[in-house]
């Protein structure tokens, strides 16, 4: 089995740069709906760009009206030879001054109404693009979380062995949310800032190119600063997400193991562990805050420098009578429209850096290669007879290190019961994990009815195998839901028959709600023995041709085990069964016993033969199992 290693740091940085683009391409799932917010955004920005021009006209109408009201009635008092000089000093032609005198109030009202109309248009379309962008971003988050859940559920056991649950959870929640926020807000702000900046520059260059050229050199300087801060901040945000994941892992582990923590009075030490993780997160977030605390004052400094330059050079144009007060105010407002997008860039870069880091972490999972997956030419496994063979199988976890299994070969005939016996770490659980292809062997083959498991589809293989693992997992829902987990369309009669076979029917009926009883999170409302019997019933309902029991009676009392074992004996008839057991009953009646030691099969045969031929088996029998015989006899 080839190990899947984490990509190197350089690879992750390269992936982060492209990952955000891949996340944005999720918008393609919404086609025209994805473009609407940007169309409405352009209309809103164009409406915004019209306001300074109208406001400048409004101010010029006011100042011109004041001049006209004072000058026009007194023109007859001015000598004719001085009139050209007067109009030149005022900056108006006689016709323009007369028009202002006659229509100043109407011009003022028209400009004011136009400002209100354009503001209303901008407000309406701002609402539309904000709402639609948010709706699209929520759809993208929905798609991403579904893709992540689907991928995580399909990844092989080896991937989950190497990755903590808390790390995976934070990527499906917090990382997706950061990507969603950027696509729903940051990306829209970036496009809006670009349109506003370009539109403003075009207006300024066409109306007052001299004054525009004064502030134009500041823009490249500001853009360079933002690019530098973007490059510095993204790795910081990657570390923030890693710290959040570490914190979430500690929290998840403590909530899942709260009984163990309390039983061993480890609350204080776990609080300290959580405190260390929280402290690491706080320090990293402070590091990010330090960077941006320096960025924003620098942006405002650049903006103030631009305003100072406009104030000086614009004031000179006013003095020289080449710029009206309204035109100056119009230019000043457009200048704000230049520096406002630059100020927005700080927030946009912050969101983009976070989203880029999170997108990289999301696509690390979506791009992960499963060690166990269907081959392109995999075929469905036909209904099996139950012949299981291991052909010189060697297995190493993660593809390296010492082998857990070494050159294991055996064959189980259809209907046989095979017991696996050995000390902890001898390889028993690994053998049963290879049969449903939770892992692939590093060397050799695992066969069912002569089919190499790597040549058949996983669904067709696992649907014919019933498994009761040592660690019983139940899901939130009712007892009926949990028993029918592998066969949701099972009838009530089938469910009850499976429960009876697992000696679970009686205790289920003892609950007021019977099969509709909620089991609670992870089955917390049931005892260990009850959970294990439900897990057995779940496997029985599948009516499998191959049955795997991983110490499946370890959590029940001896009397319950006796009844379960009788039911299992009946269940195992006609099925190929693999049993890991610590008690003698199953081992003594097995058709074939495999004794494992350090990953090798050191003995095989039936109980009586092994008692004579295998010293290790006899030792295990004497030291670990013989005491159960007396107890079993008492029960009988």
C-alpha cells in the first residue's frame, strides 16, 4: 500500500494561489444567476459616479446664482468699456450670467432631484447585488460542504488514521465559511472597487487631466504596498487556521471523551492543554493584527498625501480662475472615490488571504488520493460462495515501517468459521480489515471466490459482508434506524427478526417507545452490552455471506454472551465467519483456528489438534481462556 504523504510547504503555497480560483469557479454551477450581482453592481457604481458631477453642478448653481443676483441688476451702472473685464474676472459670459439669474432656482432643484434619483437607484441595485451575491455564496458553501463530506466518507482508513477528526471538521465548517465570505462579499467588493477606480480615473482624466496627473503616481505606490501585505499576510492566515484546527481537535476529543476525563480527574490537565492551544491561536491572531494595524494607517497616510496635493494644486487653479468651486468639490469627491477603493483593498486583501488559505486546506482534502478505491475497470463482485483466501499477504501501515502482517497465507472454505487468536498487536484486526478492503495489502493478494479484491467494486464487495467491530458505533436516531442502517428499506418484521437473533428484542421492548426509542448521541442512553447487541442485529439484517465478528461479545455479561453466542452459532451456519474472541467457546468450535504472533501465522488447525501441536496455543488457552470454561458451565 502506498502512503499518501502531505504535500510539501512549497506545494501547499502554490496550491493556495490556485485554490481560491478553483473555489470561485463553483459560481459556474449557478450560470446566469452568478452574473446578476455583478451586472447590478456595475449599475450601482455608475449611479454613484454620477453624484459628484451633479453635486458640483449644484454648488456652481448656488455660487453662480449668488453672483448673478448681485451683478445682473447692477450691470447698467457699470461703464460699457469695463464690462468685458468684469465678465472675464467673474468667469461667466453675459448669456451664462443672465441664464443663472433667470433659472438658478430651477437648476438647483433639478440637480437636487437628480441626486436623489441616482441615490435611490444606487440603493435599489446595491440591495439586489448584495442579496444575490449572498445567496450565491450560501449555495457555494452548500456545494463545498457536500463535496467535502462525500470525499471524506470515501477516503480510505489510512487517510483517517493520519488526520485528526477536529482538523477535518474545521475544514468543513470554518474554512468553508471563510471562502464563502470572500466570494459573497470580498470578491464583489473587489470588482466594485475596480469599476469605481477605473470609472473615476476616466472621468477625472477627461475633465481635469492636469490635476489628475498630480495624484496618479500615488496609485502604483499604494498597489505595491497592498501586494506586499497580501504576500506577507497569507502565510499568517494559514497558521491561524492551523491553530484553530488544533484548538478544535482538543475540544472535540474532550467532548467525545468527557466520561474518561472525569473518571480520571483530568479536568485540570485538559484545561491546561486547551489553554495552550487557545494561547497559540491568540498569539497568531495578534501577529495578523500587528500586520494590518500597520497597513491601514499607511493607507490613510497615502490618501491624505493625495488630498494635500489636490488641495494645493486645485487651490492654484481656483486662484487662476481655471477651476470653479463646484468643479473643485466635484474633483475632491472623485478623489475620495479613488482612495476609497484603495482603503477597501485592505479589507479585501485580509478576506482574500484568509479565503485563499482556507481554500487551499479544503482542496487538500478534495484532491487527496484514496489508497483504496475502485479501479477504472473494476467489476461488480457476483454473489459470493464465501471462499476467502490470503495469498502471501504482507501489510505495512502507511506503506513503510515494520510489517504488521508478514507473508500470511490461508484459505477459508465456504461456511467455515475461522477464529483468530493471538496477543495484542499480533495482526488479528488487520486481517479482518483487509477482507472488506478497508486497506489494501502492501504485498500479496486477498481473494474471495478467486476474485482479487482490487479488481472488484467496493460497493459490491462490502454489501456482501456483515461486520460487528469491537468499537460499537451508533448514530443519533431511533433503535429501528440503527438496526436498519445498512438496509434502510427493511420491514419491521425483518428488523425484529434480526434483533431476536442478536438477543436484543427483549430489552428493546422493555423501553416505553420500543423500536422508536431514541438512542442518543453515540448511543449514550444504552449500556455497552445493549449497544453491542444492536450492532450484531445490524449485521444480521444484512444477511451477509461473509461475517466478521471482532470480539463482538466483549461488552456483555456471561449470561447474555451465552444467549448471543447461541444465536451467532445459528447465524454463522452456512456463512464464512471470521471471529476474534478472547473467550474459549467460539475458539473451541471453530473449523479453523489461526494463531498469530508478531504478524505471522505460527499455527493453524482445530482446538484439539492445536492443544497437542502448538505450545503457544496451549499457553494462551491455559493462561487466558480456561477460566471461562468454569463460568460457562455455571451458566449452562
